[in-house]
C-alpha cells in the first residue's frame, strides 16, 4: 500500500475562517459523534472530503486541539480542529479517509457486516422512569435520538414507560431488552438532534 496523502485545505469561507474542505468534498447530512479532551457530543456532519470535514456541533471549540470523530462505534477518525465558529467546526484528519466507504457506513442498514444505528453518546446521568403508577430512579449509561441504555432492575421487555431526564421533556419508550440490571429502550418519538446535543453539552458543562 502507498503512503497516505494529505489533502490541502481550501478556504471556502469568509475572511479569517478556514474550512477543511477540498474540491472533492461531498455534502452529507448525517448525525455523528465527536470527542475532545474536555467533552463529547453529537455533530451534524455537513461536508466530507478525504482530508477533513465540516459539521454543526452546537457549541464552539478551541482551534488546534485534537478531536476524534466517530462515524460508527468501530470506525473512529482522529484529527485536529482547524477552526470553530458559529457552532460549526472544521476538522483536518490526521490521515486521509475513504469517503465512499464512510458514506456507506453512515447511510446503509448494514455495511460490511456493521449494523447501522443512531449514534449513542456515553453519558452518566440520573433520571426517573414512570411505569403505571410507579416512579423508579435509574442511572443512564448512553443515549441516542432513538433510544437509551440504563441500569435499573425490575423492568421487563415490552413494557411501555415514560423516561424523565433533567432538562429534557418526558419521553415515552418501550423496553427492548433486559440483561441483568441493564435495559435498552426505544423512544416512541425520537429526540431532535439539536435538542439532544445541546442537552448533552449542558450536562457536561454543569
């Protein structure tokens, strides 16, 4: 295999703003995850090229710091923040990626044996479940727009419940699986990406 090539960034923005894009960029609207040394949250991927990406992150990050982009739990790419402005971020990848493969992973139900699912953010948070007339406390482990996993004994697959997390409106969900004291939920109405991203950022800044 040959040496991975760098893709030189091209300035597509206003003065003082460098977007990490090149002439082969592809416009993509997909939710993904990002992680820095301080925090991790959701990102709406907008533009993707072999050498970098641009996305909406609903906050502003310091430039020139390492960042990891998660397109899939088994597909994470490291890079450097080239710029961050107006709740967007431009990232220069440490090494080129295969854009076609990445889009396939993001857009298909199955891609090379990988099962597609909504990005899940690992986040510890206490909440409450309402099952009928009972209200039970639980510990959240991770959350996505479509579901969550949590620690709570005594619930059963198929039960319909109401999930209450501080700072979010109650959401109805169905228990999809139970393994010991852990359970997986599917929300009957998915969260909006921006709503969930801003909530996750607020939880980490508090």
